[in-house]
C-alpha cells in the first residue's frame, strides 16, 4: 500500500470511528429513553440493565452505519478539497477515483462484514432483547401502578386508579379492578371503590390492597344451567381487604427464552423456510376457503323439479322455469346465503390481510440484509464525491447535508416498508427502494466530481429560458437600464407615484402568491404521505388547507400579474404569451424570480 493510500485510509478511519462512537452513544441514550418505562420501578440489578443495553446495541447498526459512512466520507473528502490536498494530488496526475481506490476496497469489505453481521448477530440480538424485555415486563408489576390507565398485576388482575398520593404512592383514589374468572377466564368480577391503600413489605410476596366505600360485582356464569342467565351478584362494602399473591410474579427468570419465531430473529435460511411455509399456508387457506364457499351453495346436492320447455332458445326469466312455491324458496335461500357469505368474506378478509402482512414482513426482513450491505457502498459513493464538490470539512455544512440525505434515505425506506406491510407495495421493492433511489444520485455525483464540475450547471437551461421569456443579456440589460433612467426622468409626478404604487403592490401580492404556492405544494405532498400511513384525519385536513391555499395563490398570482402588466405598460415592454403565462402559473417560483429581476 502506498503512502497516499495509507494516509487517506488512516484519516478516514479516524473520522469513521469517532463518528460511529458518537452516534452509537446518541442512539443508545435514545433507546434508554424509549424503553425507560419498561425498566423503571422493576428493582433490576445493574448487570441486567447492562445486558439489556448490550442486546439493544447491535439492533441499532442498520441506522448508525449508513449515517456514519455518509457523514465520514463527506467530512474527509470535504477536508481534502478545502485544504487543497486534492488540487495537489491532481497536479501530480492522481485522479479522484485513484484517491478513492483504497477506501473503496475498505468499504466493500465493510459491506461484506455488515451482511454477515446483519444475518447472524442482529437476529441473535433481536432474539435476546425481545425475550429479556418480555421477562422484565412481568417482573414486579405491582410496583408501577400508573395513574389514569389499567395496569396488569399478574394474569388475573387489572387495576386502574385516578390518583396516587402518599410518600410511596400507597394511597389510591377512584379505584376500578377487573378480575378474571370462569372457565374462559374473562373479566366477570369488577370491584369499584372511592379510596384505597396499598400495604406490602419489601420481602413479602403478598400485596395487600385495602379498599373503602365501594361495590363488588360478580357476573360469573353459574355451572347450573337453570341459573346460567342470572349470574349477577352485587355487594356494597365499607372496607374490603384484597390479598394479591405475587410469589409467581417475583420468580421471573430473566434468562427465559420463549419467543423464537419472529421474522426479525431469523437468518436468511430460516427466513426462506418461513416464507415458503407461509406461501403454502396461504395457498391452502385460499383453496379451503373457496371450497367451503362452493359447498355452501349446495350446487352439488341441488335437486329441484324444473318444468322443461322444448324451446331451442329460451328468452324468458329463469325463475319462470320453477313453480311459485319453488321461486319463493329459491329467493329466500339466495338472500340468506348471500348475507352469510358476505359476512364470511368480511371476516376472512381480515385474516388473509394479516397473513399477507406477515408474509411481506418476512420478505422485507430477508431483502433488507442484502440492501443494508449494498447501501453502505452506495452511500460512500454519494458522500465522497459530494465532499469533494462542496469543499467543506468539519462538522458544519457536512453534518447538515449528511443528516438531510440520511433522513431522506431513511424515511423513504420507512414509507416503502409501511406500504408493503399493508399490501400496497412489493416487499422486495420496499426493502430496496431507498437504496435504489440513492443509486442514481451516487452515479451523478461521482461523474460530476471526476469531471471536476460543480454539482449543478444550468447554463444550457437558463439560456433557453431567457430566450423563451425574452430576458436580455447583461449588456442589453445595461443599455435598457440607461434608457429606462432617461424615460423615468421624462415622467411627471403623477406617473412616478403610479409607478411606485405598481411596484409596491406587485411586491406585496407576489410575496403572498409565492408563500401560498409553497404551502400548497407541501401540504399536497403531505396528504399522500399521511394517507399512506393511515393518518386520515390529518390527511384530510392537509388536503383541505392545501385547496384553500391554492385559491389564495390563484387570486394573488393574477393580481401580481396585473400589476406587472401595468408596470410594463409604462415602459412599453411586451407582455409574455399565453403559453409562458401557463408555464409561469405551474412553476411560479421561477416566474416570481424573473419578475423581480425584471423590475
């Protein structure tokens, strides 16, 4: 390896490790904040908490690694360009692609390691963290009776209190308790009390709940069939003591692992097997359901007497072939069959949608393992040439650009996954969507950086647009400006006042039109995003406000055009054609800037 390659690789690794550690700390703290409710009040030892964080950390890699690569590459190559190190390399005949060669090899190796990590380590971490979280959730639930919501105490009790007071929150107010009973373990027993008190010692396995001034309801079905429909028992009490046995709850094994089949816990082999099984199960469900629907028609066993007519082409009503009694029977049978079939279809639809969603989730999990590895390579070829083009290092502009690009990448992937889970998008495309969007950008930026050209060059476009909108060159503008100054000197006071009034009115109306145009576009796009994520009230509000803004935009856009037309009339300038006006209406920001420049 040459000295230059070692220098570039060493600089990149320093930045990469620093950024990775900082982002990991930030995301771990965010994870602690996210799961603080599950950890608080459980009397967990420090080893269990550290184990929880250790299991959570690998699951954050799919978020942290792409952002780290993108930010590090922008920072490193931006610093090289800012310090004229790239200029020095080019003066010695070293091109940008040659400078990126050693890092390209490193990124490819890193992507392979990422694939192995996502296929083996992340499923293991998901398996361990999920089971640990479930076991922690069962541990000492009596310690965290939250206000204003139902809290599970074991498997049989649900308690809700409106207010807690006292040094340890032992005094309770407005208590509602549901207790499961009966063969089906349903909420048949309800206890309501105005006040209560919790009593328990640190080492005790019994939680004593003393209730005051309340009612006890029991509607557990009787075992005696004669009294089955009269089970309700209602009792008033001034004081009622309830002892809750927590011995089983306090014997939770935090290392117990029961949940094993979630799609996020599976590697490629297991995912392929699960997908194949789910597809076969779905096919069998379709076949069995269609067969049951066919049998419900009784077509195989239908034996009705028909009055046969010898007409070669019968053009009458089908029901006329049957007797009146049979017609009535057929219509009643058809109505009942259709009603029950519609209900079956409605119920089965929900079941099939759940099965399809589960199958799509497995497909997304499978392809995301490959997409993450490829995304590392693509994001490097976005960040490295972008850093060379913007020529800024450090944590300022590179950080802003990296965050914007990463959020775009992340949220596109998130929206695609949500669409796939609801069945609106193929799971394969959903897993690769954000990566495929970044691929053209990486090719474009790498090409521009290799040619040492700026990111955007609009000369060939602006020249055509200038001709289209009849915008003169700088030399012509200078000559016209001189003529305009002479023309202004010839205007009287009334015309000068009118001129200034047109200018002021144009600025006011065009600013309102410009603002409402931007709001209309943003809210219109937000409507589809919110609708896709099933936020229908927000989506409808967004599209309604967008429509109002569109009306305001049209009104003020027409007003601004009226003022600019009068302004042009004073200087004998030609007005734009209808085609130009239509184009300006659709792309108003461009027309707005042209009018401002014209004035």
